[in-house]
C-alpha cells in the first residue's frame, strides 16, 4: 500500500514539474504580479524615471493647446529584456501626439532585467502610466473662504 502511495505521489510530482516546464517552453506572457521576480529597468525605478525625463518630449500642438493628462501604456518585457508589443491602453482625449510620444519613448528604452518564474527568464506584461502636465511657473492661488 505504501508503494502505491509513493508511486502515485512520484507520478503526480513528475506530472506537475513537467507541466510547469512545458508551460515555460512556450511564449506565455505573464502578468508582473504573477511571477517570482518582476521585470526591472536596468538600475531600478529611479533610473527609469531619469530615462523618461531625459527622453520624453511634449508635442508642440498639445503643449500650445494646453492638453494634459495621463497615457496608460502596456508593453512586454521579453525573456532577453527587450521591449516589445508597446500599446496605449488608454490615451489622452484630444491628445494623440501625447499617446504617440509615450510609445516612441518606451521603444527607446534599453533592455530591462527580465521577469523570473521558476528560476527562468519569462515574458512579462508591464503597465506604465506616463503623465503629461504643463507648469506655468506660478503657484496656484488658494481659494478664499466666504464669510457667512
């Protein structure tokens, strides 16, 4: 009886490991919250923000029209860390130039450290909001409270 349980357990474990190994051999794209280690920009988050600041441009048409907002982007960090499948999930209304600029800037990014699952590099989908705002150098005035 113990031999049957032991053989059954061994077969189950072997099947589980085989299923994990075979699922990793395909081109599955994992969500970043479902992997052991999330993909990361070379040098970390602060370096990514520096890269964005250095490489992003505010399109002139949107700047002159005072169009601001957040472009929600998504892309895949491939097994080798390269960036692929860059898309705009939700763009800025009346700001197609902002959407296009966010995509252009993401495509310029250097290779990332890939996500890791079961000790192997895997493809991961990464979401990145890009916020555009125009500051005119003035401090906003506080609203005065009305006397009752």
